[in-house]
C-alpha cells in the first residue's frame, strides 16, 4: 500500500486497514480508499475501473475511481486501485437491491469486453490450499466441484444473459443520505445469467433462514421474478452455497478464528446437519 501510494503521488503514512477479505482495503488521507487485490488480478482491477466509469455514464451511480491517477498500479504482483471514499451511507434494503438489479440487467452491454461469468473461478485453488480442513472434507469439496461443473453445463434456459454484478447483496449497494443508490464491489461483474444476481437474497431466505418471507416476496415483486421457481435454481443455489462455504475456508486458512464457521458450512452442504434452512451461518470478514 505504501509503495503504491508513493507511486500515485499520495501519502500512505496515516493509512489504516478497513477490511481484509478478497481485497485489502485501506483508508488514506483526503477521503481516498486504496484496494489491494490478490496476486495476478490485474485484469480484474482494470475491469473494475472501466465498469465504474461505464455505469456512471449509463446513469447508474457507482463507486468512483480517482481520475487523475494512472491505475491500476502494480506492486509485487498486486494490482492497487484508488477510489473516492463513499459519503455517509447505509446498506441498501432488499427492495432497493432489486431496483438496482432490474436497472443493471436492462442495460445494453458496454463497448469494452466483459468476461463470461465463471461461478467456479478460483474454487479448486481454495480447496487445494486450504489449511485446517480435513482430507475427507477436501475430497468431498473436490467431488462436489466436479459434480456442479457438470450440472452447470446443462443449466436450463432462463432469461437472456446480460451484464450481472456477480456478488449482489445489500452490502454492495450503498444508500447515501440523499437517497441515491451506489453500486460497489465491481470485481465480479460479467456477462451471465441474471438469475445469478438473485441468488443471494433467495439463499438468505431458503438456505440460512435470514430473510423473512414477506421481505423476500417484496424483493421478487420489485425485480419481477422469483428465481426459486425457475427450473435451474437448484443448480445455481448449490454452486452459490459451495462458494460461500469455500469463502469461509479461504478466510480460515489465514485466520484460525474462522475455522469453526468454515467447518460448519461444509457440514451443512454435506448434509450432516439436516435439510435447509441451516442455522449458524455467521459473517466472516
């Protein structure tokens, strides 16, 4: 972070870590946010900058990159990008999320190339490098990954493919004080089935029981579709559940405090804890 800030002509002396997950997020002085990607993510970082500018040009507000910095900046294999800090805000609610997704999915594609959605990207590496996971669990996860790849290739037809956010949950839509909604966290934006973006809310209701039925129905009415009624939903649901379990595994490899949550999620998708909804899924950083 210090090296990238110096290269950008900024000071990182008083920077402090906000979050350490898929990216390391730092706040610098003058309301600047630095995002440090994992190694070999240059193309993704470039895409985030392009998508942010494109969304704004299409009238869909998004997090804003710092325009007078030639970025991304590469430091020892890590792509670093710099962004304007968000104004005071709250997470969107589910209806607001549905509003943004409906608008996003209606946009024509941009004039630059977006990748095709790959819901399995990086999962094999997470399994292979997992620390604190038993050999038996790793064998199960590898087998589950093979099974889901095959099921995804036979995914039933749904709505036409379009630009999707890729990680659509209320925490990635900010509601600022004037009521405007801003789209955040653009690293998974791709061309893919719009149903993928509806999964987080559907799973929050049916997999972990965190969304009340009335709230879920309001989300569906605002978007115009109940994805759980689509024939392909079980396939995407199972893929998303595997991704959520492996996210906990990945974090637990670096933070042993998350090992219990990782083991719990694996036990759920193995069927060891009975049918859905499964309790006990807590947030990991």
